[in-house]
């Protein structure tokens, strides 16, 4: 059993944030061998938060469908449902990161405006 969505999200987030942890990247890539298609591939290749959000949403749809088709008494049901919960948690974390990032950008714009108001430049 494997949580491809989480490993793919880690790789995509490493891309977005510029994290160069070679060991973590190699481990995740090995775990994902043979599974790089659809939303999983999109997560791995994402370069922006909006791409991560879009592919994570698609991965969630696929995972929800997988859970919906499973026998709730089956041996893998609990694990797969747990994966679904963790991917939903990850989706919320990525959303918080996007909101916080936008707030930082807005704050920098306000700081820039304040500096110009405080120290006007004469032309």
C-alpha cells in the first residue's frame, strides 16, 4: 500500500518552494515509479501553488471514487479511507499556504506604498 498522492504532493511542493532535498526527492520518485499519470503526474510536475491545488483536487476526486467503490469490510478499506483523510488535510494546508502567500504579497505592496508616502520622491 502506498500513499502516492502525498509523495507526489511533496515533490510538487519541493518544486514550488525550491527545496533541493535530493534524498527525499529520490525516495519519493522511487515510490512513485509506475504511477506517474493523471493527477499524480500533475502534482509531481507542478511549479505553482495553483497547479498543486488543481491537481490535488483531481487526485481527491479519484481517491474519493476509489473509496466509494471499495467494500467497507475489505482489508484495504481503512487504509485507503485514511489516505483520503490525509489528502484532504493536505489540501487544506496548501490552501492555507496560498492564502498566507497572498497576504505576504499584499503586505509588501502596502509597505512599498507606505515608504513612498513617508518619503516622497520628487521628480
